[in-house]
């Protein structure tokens, strides 16, 4: 009888390990999937599948390979309960979309507590080492629902545990045990042991609930700060592009108005006394209004002209700041970033504008990698600095789709974009910023292999 049981145990172990490996590779449970409740349901279902794999693996090792079950019935019940985790989870995955996400999560949470309590009961009740699963659920509750939910789950867990202990103590429920020590099987009827375990569980559950809620609260605050930072940078970028657009329009309109004013003055001077008074008055009004509009447009241009302060700063600090802001995009696209700083590290420039250029180039690199046909091969962005003559050179290279030869002479022109939602001002603004700093920007590209942009900035020696 021992050989078949060990074969069952080995078979279950191989199944559970294979299942775990496939779930981890396919769904990457460690990635951020908690942005909204529907994504949270997916995350929780995948987490429970992992729990199913772990439960089957532990059961196969403990019950069939090391044979620590107190009886055959205990072994069978524990195996069935472990497998039922996967079956129940499959049901919840089918119900996804048919039940409101928050309700789905609540039902999953309560179902899990029932399954955990069943596992604890079948593995010894008050003697079971599996009560630590309650702590894990308290932590998960704080992630999904917040701090109040973690205390509620702690209270429900304690109630379920107490319910099982009382029924076993008064022999209403038959006692199942694991033969871990010589004392297992008898401790369930020792009042002092029961009280000490309950007291420890109460303290540990609520302390873990407190620290879990604090930790999750801090993590959520940090994520919110990073999200706000990303939104601020995106908003600033958009405003800069909008300002550049307004500047171009103002400049062009101002030129036309200059021509109008010039022609009106010429008519007034050339045909003075020959034009009826009413027409002359209208021409003077046109001249006056056109001059005032030109003054307004000049004011707009002066307002839009960059006035940020010039300061000395380290280029690697700016690069690292932008990479931190873009980390969610980089992580989602599974891109490797290689950094190599050498030569002069410090420049004297408008830091905000230089970071705007770096942000634009890195965003373009991520877009190019994401759009690459087939998305095969490596996904790499390289950021390098070095000295060349009197300049600090910043290179941003990517392994993206490259720039087609037929549009390379247009990428720095205003309003030209290869993106359906692009304004076509990013690279135009970037080039203007670098040129205003006495530098230059150039690029080289190969289709389906990648692009390298080089920024030349005067060194601050």
C-alpha cells in the first residue's frame, strides 16, 4: 500500500510544480495589476491558483511522501480540500464579468476563509500549523479593500477558528490530526494550550492587520505620488507643446498683420486727400486695430518665450529622474535599460527644459520598441554620456522599429508625427531647446533595428 501512495504523492507533486511554473510564466503575478477593481479580480484569481498549486504540492509531500496523516480519512479529506481550491477558483474565473467586481472579491475572500478553516480543522484544529494562512489573508484583504477590511477579516478568521476549537473540544466534531510530534492528537483537549494558542492568535492577527494596513497605506500613497508625478510631467509636456504651437501661430499671424498695417499706411500716405473721409476713417481704424492686435501677439510671444533659470546640474540626475517617472511604462513593455555615464557629468542649462528633451526621447524610444513588427528580439534602451571636443554628448539608443528613410528629413519639422494621436511638436521643441542652449541634436536610424539620438550640450568646465 505504501508504494502506490508514494506514487500518488510524486504524481501530485509533479502536477503542482508544473502548474505553478506555468501560472508564474503566463500571468507574472508580481506585475502591477491593481489599478482598478476588474484587474484586481484577475490578480486575486491568479493568486488563488498559485495557492492551489502550493497546497497540492505541500499535501503531496506531507501526506503521501512523509506520511504524517493520522488516518487514511484525514489524508483523503485534506487532498480533496486542497484540490477543491482549484475547482472553486475555476468557478470564480467563469463568473468573472457576470458578478460586480467588488462583490466577486468579497465572495472569494469569504470562500477562502472557509477553505482555510477546513484545512486547519483537517490538519489538527488548534494543533495545526496552517493557522498562519489567516495572516496571509489579512494582508491580502488590506491590499484589496483597505485597513478596515483587514481588521474585519482578522475578526472573522478568529471566529471561524474558535468555532472549530469549541466543537472539537466538546467532541461534537471528530478530531483529525497530523503526526508531527508525540503530543499531537492530545493537545486539542488541553484547556491551557487552547487558551494560549487563542491569545497568541488574537494578538498576531490584529498586530499583523495593523502593520499590513500601514504598509499598504504607505505603498498606495507612494504609488499615488508617482502617478501624480507622471501626470504632472505629461501635463507640463503638453503645455510646452501647446505653448510652442501658440507661438508659431502668433508669429505667423503677426507677420500677416505687419503686411496689412504696412499696406494701409502706404495707401493713407499715397492717396491722402483723394479718398473720401469715411473711407479714410475706416482705414485709420484698420491700422489702429491691426497695430493693437500685433502688440497683443507680441505680448503672447514674450510670455511663451522660455524664462526658466539657468543652473549647474548633473546630467545623470536628470536621466535617473526621467527613468523613474517612466518606470511603469518600461516595466510594462519589458524593456531593459542600460546606462553608462562617463566624461563630464555637469552642465549649465535650464534643467526643466533639458529634462523635457530627455523625457521626449525616452518616450519615443519606448513607443518605437512597442511598435516594432513582431516585437521579436531584444528590447533595450541605452543611455550613454561622453565628452566630444567642447561638448557633453548624451546618447539615447533603442532597439525599436527605426525611422523610415522617406521621413527622416521631416521628423524635426513642426506638426509632423507618425503617431495617430501625436501633435508633431515633440522633436521640434526638443531641437529648439537644444539649439537655444548652444547645442545640437542629431540622429541615425536603421529600419527594424533601432535609432540613436545624440544631444550635444556645451560642457560646464
